[in-house]
């Protein structure tokens, strides 16, 4: 089960497309939109990432940063980020350790089959590292707009 509002967001340190590694704790003092997605360059993940890209300036203006996390390698993330001009960092969670800590990895249904994998999930983390909103599982259509409204305190 995904983490819920009011819970402390588990800290992590992961390889980042911005170079080196990024720890969640390094972003204290800022709101963080943390979204977990299954795979670079797949239709739903591309749409979700591009929707966040298209709202990134507004999300930043509201005081938050966006971070995307999947199992993909940094090389894959670099290609995905370049192809779709994504302005925010993508992090590599190769062993799904962080996704598991957030409840964003587990049993899911895909094409009528039950399997283990990343559950599309998003968390809005406040300046003190507390989860303020969670969405899991995420339906891509309209999701970035809902997240933007929550970052602004409108929803």
C-alpha cells in the first residue's frame, strides 16, 4: 500500500540524470513532486512525463521541484530526457528499493495478468519531508493538473 498523507517520506539517495546522486533530504525547504513510473519511452510514461514537463514552470513557481523515478538506467533516462526535453531530474531505482519503501512497487494487473512491477504513483512532499498528498495508482489523463492544483494548495 502506498504511503499516505501525514507520513514521513522515506529518505533515499539515487543516481540522477543531473550527475552524481541525489538525496531527498537535500531538498528540505522545498516541496517535492515525486512520481514513480514503470518504464522510459512507453506510451503512458511518456505522456505522464511530458505532462509534468508542460507544467514544470508552474510547479516551480508554486515552490516545488519534480523528480521522476523508475528502474531504468541513467543512460536510458538520459535518452528519454533528451528526446522529450524533460527539464527535471530522473532518478534510477534499479532494485526498486525506493519504490518499495513508498508502496509504489508490488502486485499489479496489466493486460488482464497479475504481475510484480512499479505501480504508477505520485507523492507531494512538503518542505519538512512529510507526505501531503498521494496518488496511487495514477491515471495519467489530468494527473499533472491535479498535482499542480495540490502544489498550489487548491486541491
